């Protein structure tokens, strides 16, 4: 669930429902739990990564696979169109133009509303934007891993949604996070989520959620107000 959208109260984004996380199960759960879908619900899913066995993950950016995966997601979710379909990761064996070209055709056929990408570096994102309209980028980003900073900066400049995955990783290792949590009397997870929201209006963190209580804690992060010095301390790891 996107924290910023929860704060707005307009759209709830259900993310990481792709068939690889875990295979097929999450999409079926989304359907069983939420159907008939509320009008303000946005469902995002993915294609381009397969799980042929336990602890095995493989790229598959072939156009025929992406079409099959998208149409299977439509059936499992009982949708005529997926609001946001993300290409899970570039396939070294398949040109990005071939993979995204197929998603563009699915979009033209009305099976996809918006196209996003995941695990793309800056040059790959620039290439992708020359092929289709990219509305979102989902990359790893947190207090200890900001290797996607250039991508995040471009998203901020071009008003592309940036979806950090693993957003609360290593929260307890950041001294600035620990200090802010102590002042606010809250958890470190909430502090890093508040820090992420402060980076840009384009940031939509998607922390993992294992219980209703966990959802409440995550959403509460949207109401935290960090000082300028706290934001700087967290950003510099101090």
C-alpha cells in the first residue's frame, strides 16, 4: 500500500502483486479479498520476472511472455484493464525496446492503462521513455542504499512516480533515524517512511505489511513531521 496515497485518502495502491511474489498467489488473494473493487482502488502488478523453482528467479522480457503474463493477471484479478503494469526488470537477453514495445501494444489494446518500470538505471529509464510513456519507476531505495538517486532525481524533475522498494531496510543502523525516533516517541520504520515522503512529492514508499496493526503504523508515518536538521542527519547517515 502506498503511504502517500493513504494520506490523501483518494487512492490506495496495491503493489507487488506480480506472479513472482509469490507465483500467482498474491493476485488471487487481491481478488478474493477486495472484489468487487472500490472505485478509488488502483491495482499495480508486474511481468518480466519468473520463478521456476524455490529460491530461483529469472528474467523473461520476451514479448510473448509479457503478453501471456499480462493476460493471466487480468484473468486472476478479474479485470478488463490493469491500471498500472510494471516491467519487473530489464532482461539482458532481450532489448528493452522489444519488451516495452509489447507493453505499448497491450496498452493500445486497452489491457493496460499505465506502464511502469522496475529496477531500471538512469540510461535504461531514458531509453524506456523514448519507447512508451513511463509513469512510475520502482527501484530499491532506503537510508543505506541510494544507488538509484539519479533515477529518483529524474523522476522528481519529470513528475514520474518513484516507488522505493525495501524502504525501511537498515532503519536501525542510521543514527539520525534513531535520534528522531527517540524525540518523537515512535518506531524507526515510521521515521524512515516520513524521511522518504519528505524527499519528493513523487515518492510513494511501499513498506511490507503483515497485519492490520502494521498497516496502521505505516500510515501513521505520513503524519510525522521531521525537522530540517533531522532530515539532514538521516540523509547523511549521522
